[in-house]
C-alpha cells in the first residue's frame, strides 16, 4: 500500500509506533504531544531554515514529536495529520488544555486587561488558548496575558457560513504554505475558514478535492460554498458571479468575477478539473 508522506510519520530510520508492521523503519517511537507556544511556526520539509515550508502551526496547536534533534522537532500536526519539521524552541509540553479558540482573523494578547497596555504577541484565527480568569471585557490566558473576550469562541461556537469567514480575509497577502492572518495560500484559506465553521478539512488542495460530493462542472448551477479545483489550486464560489481565493496572480485573497478568473487560470494551469459541494454549504 502506498502511503502519502505528507500525512504519514515515517522515514527510513524512524516511524511512529502505530506504524510498526505497516511501514518498514529502523526504529519505532511512540512520540510525545507538544503544543505551539509561538503565535505561528513553519512546518518544513527538512530540518533547515532554508528548507521549503509546507504548512504552518498556530498558537496552541498540538504537534506530536517523534524526534528532537539539532533544534528541530520532526512530528505530525494533530489538526490535519501533516508531517514535517518544526522549530523545537517554538514547542512546549501541553500545559492547561485549551478552553477557547480565536474567532477573528487576528487579535492581540495584552500585558494587562487594558487596550492601552502593550501587546505581547498577536494570535490568528483558530489559535487554541486556555482561559484562566476574566476581568471586564478581557480574558486572561494561562501564563500569557489578556485577550479581548469577544474575540474568543468556546468549543461548539462555530461560524454558520464558512464563506463569510473566508470573506473576512479579503486583502490578506498570499503566502505559500500560509494559514495565518498575515498570509494564506489557496488551500490554507479554505482550511482556515472551514475549521472556524466546525468543518473538518485537510491541508492541501488535492486532498480537499475529496471533500463533499462531486457536481457537474456547470457554472450555471453553482452554489455559494462550492469548491472549484484546478491543478494545484482551489477557490470558493462566493455567489453566482464571483469566486473567492488566495492567489499568486494578485498576491492576496481576492474576490473576482468567475468568467475572467476561468479564462486567466486556464491559461496558467489548465481547465477546471472538479467542483465539490459540501454537505454544509455556505449560508
């Protein structure tokens, strides 16, 4: 059986213990759950700052580490099973379990429960935080600082329309492998928006092309929330006339007329290869 290396924690020299008897490796380890303590960190293909970045971890995200060597932790993200190397200094033991997630594109963590207090760090949507106390309009994070409470959501408090979530990122710069509020790629935008809406979503566009159900490639019958796929690219149908996507043509998240986008993208990458309709479409 062929295993996708992007989501399979196995190398020739080491593999996750649960893969023993499934994939050959020199040794197998159980791994240990760690949590990101930086606002964001890259997951890279090789243990080097010059290596390609494949995705990102966000604050509070769980990353199971199978090897820690020379400042790099090789492991797997709990959110979407992505495997790669993260900076060891950005990880720490889990601590208090998350009680909330960030529900807006970006928010600040302040030193005090005061908007005039100096910010310590910023956090992007879907960052996982543990609230330890409240003070007026602010929530104190475990061993961190204070966040405006209205920017947080409890488990189960999800957005009703993932398309509206994606729309909140309009103008955000395009960033290959990005999924934070400073930069997103096409599949990062889809994953981020769907996660905020409580919908499971894999990381890469070819994986996302398995979501929902296939529908005919007929732009007279599209619906808000349909996902449109080209080779290496995904966009969200915003309405009958426009699609929404993070793209390298404009180098940002844009809403543009479908007709023009189809012509432009076909010239660059080829024709539309699929349209998928989710069970819970955009409202």
